[in-house]
């Protein structure tokens, strides 16, 4: 078994209202950042897991997302990276 | 001016207690995912901004992080990617 650091992005599904992103975009406009057209806020989850291979680590994290980390109704997730730990 | 999609990771600074990550790690253990040694939860922010170049877009987003998005006492941020929008 090796140790891997797996990063996951969990983001509001396209078309779903993102009130936190809307609030951030409005606050940025108020601060003078006029060039911001849209902001979306998701979660960046970093998990240190033991697994036999990077593929197994990724598969385990996908199962964690399905069972706990992501809300399947409102959120999408993607594995952003799998890094081998020393 | 072109449009760019800039992704930022905002994560709890190393050494700072991350209660949300601790709760997620404990919940994953309860669900039977024994291989999880550590979980850290940050934010994944995606901003659509207008700028003259990708570098200018990244610089603008760094300023937004300094002024609004990240808490400089407890959080670190990094620009994860800058993508040109059509």
C-alpha cells in the first residue's frame, strides 16, 4: 500500500443557482473589480489515502464523493489530481 | 480585452486546525473508508474576468484574493489555472 494525495473539485452544477458565487461577484463589483462577469464557489477537498495504486486511490475517492462528499442533486465533482506521497 | 476563466484554490494554512476536514475524515472512517489519513477542505473559486492578457487576469484575481476572497491569517491561495474563454 502506498499513500496518495487526491484533490477533488466539488462545484455547483451548471444551471443551479449559486448564491455564494453571486454574493462574491457583487462584493467584487462593489470593491471596484468591474471586469468580473461571474463567480462560482465550490469546494477543494484534499484527501490523503492509502491504496495499492493511483487508480485505486482515485476510485476510492470517487466512491467517497458519491457516498458523502458531493450532493448528487446539486453538485458535480472531478478528481483534479493524484500525487504519490513519500 | 479578452475573457478568461481563472480558478483559485483557497485552503486552510498548514498547521491551522481544520475542523471541517477533521469532521469529513471522521465521517469517512465511520463509513468504512479506513485508508483516509487526513482530509482538508478549502474553497475552489472560479471567476470569469475581462483582462488584456492571461497574466493580467491572474494578477487581478490575486488582488481579489488579497482584498476579499482569502483570509490572510488562516488561509493560503494559489491560482490553479487561467483559461481563455471564446
